C-alpha cells in the first residue's frame, strides 16, 4: 500500500471517535482540529508507514513552511508524521531534517511530548542528539524550548548527564506556561531518578528557578508514587523555608 497524505487521512478518519476528539481537545487548553484517534492506533499506523515507504512519506509530507496548508488538516496527521520518524530505523543524521520539519509545527504539549517519547534512536546516539538539541534549548519559542526540555527529561536523566541537565534547566528563563511546566516536570523526574544531586540543587542558594516553577516541581514530587514520604517531607520543608524568606 502506498501511504500518501490522502490515504493516511482516510485511514485516520476510519479510526475517528468524535467523543474522544472532544475529550482530548479539552485537555489541550486550546482549540485543535482533531479527528479523535487514540494514540495506540496512531502509533500502530505509524509503524506500518515506517515499515513500507517511510522515507518517501516523510519526504513528501510537510514540505511547505506553513505546515497546515501543506496538506495537513488534522492534529492526528501531524502526530502520525512525528511517530513515523520515531519508528524509522535510521541514523539520526538522516532523521534530523524531518525532526526539524516536525518541531517547527508543534503548537501544543501533546504533539511535543508524544513525539519526544518516541525518539528512541536517541539511546543509540546520545551525544549526537545532545548536540542537536542545544539550539532548541536556547530558543525563545515556547514549544521549541519545551521540545528540548522534554527530550532531556526522557533520555538524559542519568549519572553521566545529570550535572549538565540541572545546569541547563536552571538557566531556562522563559515566561511560557508550557516551558515552565515542562521544567517542573523534568526536575521532578530528576529528583526521582537522581535524588542526591537533584535535591542538592533544589536546596542550593544558587538555584535560579522562579517561584512558579519551584512550587510546581515540589507539587509534582509530592504527587509522585516514586518518592518516599521522607523525601516528600524534605522537599516540603525546602519550599516552606524558601517562602519564609
């Protein structure tokens, strides 16, 4: 089967659930043109596309700079494009142009976070991806920056990278809500996976997090099932001490 944009849209429309579209749209915090296709079904289709003519599909889709007018009508079509990238068994050097093409069109957290989680090729070439991400981590665009933050969270919360990670997160000062929430989420994951260094950062006077991000980080940790009650109490005390100053 040839997976043209038209064919892909037809297949997605067959999977559409209008009620699910309303529910999903309400979670995005913005108006989105959606069919209502569940993520597992989009991922299943992405694997099929990637396994047949993935390179050709990626090359012919999203070729214009304005995205939506390039044939994409529904959010699920764009999400599928991102998932096809994640399913491709190619070196990152080959995938980078398609990743850039996709990231330029991210306009909500769902398109960002589902894409990041699928870029498993990062595990094979972590340094190459790390270098690629640096321009996004310096961007003033809200979802470019969120992409960089979430990618680091998904693949680099390790003993080898934690020091660099915390330094980068500490240096992010962007007023976008979805950037602040991404940093808070990422730091909560750092505290779960690399407690000692992350906790030392949270209590350091050299910590430059704004109050919103700091508070959200602690909140996410207190809601986590992966931290002990003792750890949560230590974080609560830190937050109270900070607020008392």
